[in-house]
C-alpha cells in the first residue's frame, strides 16, 4: 500500500512544471537583432541625397526660370509618371506572362 501511495504522490515530470515563459517554443524564438549604430547616419545621408536634388530642382524651376505653377505641375507629372505607372505595368506583366513582359520592355524603351 505504501508503494501505491508513492506512485500517486510522485512529482510530475519537469516538462509539465515549466512556466509559460519557460516553454520550449518560447526558447526557440530567434533573438531580435538591433540595427548597427552606423545605420542612423547612413539613413540621414541617403535621405539628404534624395531630397536635396528635388529641392534644388524646385528652386531652379520656380525662382530662376520663373515657370508658372501650371507649367511646373505638368513638368513634375511628366517627370514622375513612370514611377506612378510602375504598379500598373507590374500588374499587367504578372497577368500576361513572358510575351507581355517582352512587349512592355520594348514599349518602355521607346516611350
């Protein structure tokens, strides 16, 4: 009878006594990596290199060339239209397959 009582009161296996924060699934999660310290200055330099030419372009158009707002708007529309149309071209080429991709490249080169 004593052996039966010990079997009932024996401690549970260790795996069942783990807290949720100690589970094996949590322990297998990858550790978050921080960005390197040089990322901040490099990001700022990249942002400056992208925004300053646009600012200089706007200054040239409005102040030096004395272009009207309507003409400047038409110019910027023509300048940035390929960027705005890129998702449409991507959608067309994905749906059309290799033949449509070839014609899209040819048309883009001559447009």
